[in-house]
C-alpha cells in the first residue's frame, strides 16, 4: 500500500486529535484528585488544610483571614473543595492555605 502526502496528513491529524483528547482526559482525571498535604510539593508550598495551622515563622506574610476560598487561584467545585491553579487543578479544601495565596482584588 502506498501513502501519498494527503494520506500522511490525514493520519497526522488523527494522531494529533487523539493525543489532544488523551491529554484533556488525563487533565480532567488529575483535577479530581484531592491534594495530600504530605506530598513534597504541597509541603514546599506550605499547604495546610486549615489556615489556622499556618507556620507563621516560616510564612511571615500570612495574614489572618487568608484561605483558599478567597484566593484568586481557587475555583470552587462542591462540598467545600475546589480546583487550585497553582497545584495544576488539584482539589484543595476551601479552608486551606499555601504560600501562593493571591487575594481577590
């Protein structure tokens, strides 16, 4: 069977479309994961599930009243959880906090 340039283009487009779908599906599956505060990247960011537990000696810029629910990077989903763009869409609890906190302006 011979392949001409039109066939190669069609195959390429099919592969790219499938790869895009697979990447999007993987992203959605990842977004459903709840962030475990014991993960190394969560620890490095100072992520806690209760903002009252922030180590203020380690994170002196923390101010009372800061928590995921009023952070620009947080998008609420349901049950007090939401996606955090800093943690690549992982689910974080609305009462949590990390050093990447960005207040809504």
